[in-house]
C-alpha cells in the first residue's frame, strides 16, 4: 500500500470517526432522558453518517495536500 493511500485512509477514517461521534451526540441530544435513548437508532444513524463521510471523502480530502507524496509509489 502506498504512503499516499495510507495518508488518505487515515484522514478519511479520522473524519468518519468524528462524523460518527457528532451524529451520535446529536441523536442522543434530542431525547429527553438517557433512559429514553434508542441506542439502536443512535448507532444506526451514526454508522450511516460515518459511511457517507467515507464516500464523500472519495471526492477529496482538504487535509491531504495534493503536493504531498506525489513521488510516492
């Protein structure tokens, strides 16, 4: 695996994890009490958001500069 691919996977993974956490927090936040939280719905929504984040990252990641590692195999 090239270092460019590794950098992309790391940046996209970090972005997806942040998206997962933000979506989970937002979904939990709309519930009145912790006992009323539908954890399956929270997990499902957050997982879908993380997957969408990874797919969006295919278009490009500003965290990775185009000039970085151009000569990497």
